[in-house]
C-alpha cells in the first residue's frame, strides 16, 4: 500500500481534475492549482471542439464522469473521407462505442464540477514558478508568494508545462505542425446523415465537418501556415481577415466553399498554431511527475489527445495506490504509458504530412486516394488497439519490470 497521502495537481484543464478525482478514489487527497483566476471554462479564449475516443470515455468511467460528459457531447456514428469530388464512407470499428465531440469549455466545466462534487479543492490564480523537494515531500512555490506542500506534485499543466522544465530543464518543448486551427458553424446544411464526420482533403488544405445538432454544419480547418503564431498573435488579426483567408484557401472545394461563405466572422473560433510534443525523456524526477499534454501531446490528427490525458490521470492514481513508494509507482506509471502514447503520436504524425502537403503533393493527392482509403478501411489494424483500450481500475498494479 502507498505511503502517498497528499498531492498537488498543477493545472485545471482536462488532465488535472481527472487526475485529482482518480487520486481521491485511490485514497490520496489532491488539490488542484490553476494559474488563471477562474475556472478553465470561464477563462477567456477557451473554445473549440475536441474529440473523445471510446477509450477516453471508458477511462472517465473510472472516476464516475462518463455519463456527465456523454450527456453534453455529440456522438459521431459514421466517418467518411473526401478528396476533391471523391467521397468514400469509412468502416467503423466493430462493437466500439461512437466517437464523442464536445466543446472544450463545456468539458472543462463538467470535469471541474464533478471534482468539486467529490470534494476536490481548487485554488485559482496560483501560477507555479518553482518547486523544492526533500526525501519526504515537495513544496510548490507560486508567483503570488504562496506555497503548498504535499507528498507528490503532478504536472497537468499542458503543452507549455512549467513542471516539465522543473523536472528536466533540457526537456524539449512543443513543435509546430505547420498548421493553424480554426472552427465555426456554417449556415449551410451538408447533405450527409446526422452523426457523420467527413475528413476532407481540399486543394489547399485539410478540413472536416459534421452536421450540427440544431442546424447548420460545424467545420474545422487545419490551414497550412509558414510559421507558428501564438494565440495572442493569431487573434490580433481581425477574424474577418482570417475568414477571408479561409474562403480563398477552401473556395475551390465542395463543400468548403459553401461552409466558409455561410460562416460569420464574429463566430469564427481562432484556435491558433497546432502543436505536438516530441518524446519527453523524463516524465518524473523525485516526487514530481507529468500527466497529459505536459508529457505526451499527439497532434489533433490522432483524435486521442484528450483521451490519452484522461487515461494517464487514472493510471497514475492506480500506480500510486498499489505500490509502496513514490519511485516504484512513478516508474511503473511510465512503463504503463510511454509505449502506448508514443505509438499514437507516431500514427498522427504520419497523417499530418497529408494534411499539410507541399505543391507537388497537392497535385498528386487525388492519386493517393486509394492508398489513404485502404489504410482507413481497416480500423482493426489502425485504431483498434487505441479505441478498445479499457483500464481495469480494480486490477492491482505491480512493480514487475515486464509490466506494460
């Protein structure tokens, strides 16, 4: 049985509240510290839609949050691929629940509220700047001069993690995928069955869309761009200017032309540069450990970023619950997670090359359609190992080095 009784969780987005819930179920008291002065769902600039794969929803079940999340999400029962005028319906993974798409702010709110209901404390306006470790505890030091001490410190602070730099000052940072993200709801109604998501490779960029419950079509664009723009930089340009760029980029596509033409600038969500994390050599040091995007942020092409973050929070709690000391628990956690998340990231990286093609690749994209379709046509080979993954909360974790 663990000697860990208390935890500091840095970050109140997705991984933070889930990790705190899982730790609480493992008998560990966790407090979430958030840099912003309000909940993530209320903070300015939080928006856009994210996907939860079946494995992510299954992991939420371990902390009792699955029903609340699926209640606010839109199920995606079918998928299709389109290149130019060619469109192919893709097979679904037999027996797997549907993909769920949910607004990021709504997901933050549900997870926050669930954690609060379970008794997890949240502290706002507490930006971590440093941490001191001893053999028996770790002390977090915040920008406002306050401190907090616990048995462990969990970095759930995202792709620009402060905790990651404290664990390893030489750790790599996020890398730009060559794509900027945008999202809107168009008044145009696409002629597809509700619950169908289409992955479209346009002449100048990738986009996706699905019928929005209540009317219209929600669409997201991954626009090739020459340099990474911070969110502040991207939003410094008027939304109307970005929409003009999107209309020029997707105006030769069908329904890209109709989607961009019937969307309003004041409702365009500028997501900014899409980033990935390269492999992080060290996920923990002493009593500090990373979960979620701080350790592993695959590109949005994976459809697994949020789901993997949720899984990691649950698995960390299991390891701390079952193993007798911090070192053995954190080593077991890395063995459980690293190979899985890096395999997902590698698959997503391959997709990114198709989403941001050069001039020559754009010319031959229609010729690549059969290859792309053949790859997507066998979900048992491509995504079954990802989506059928279910964490057995009750199964004991051991320190066996052969553990995977």
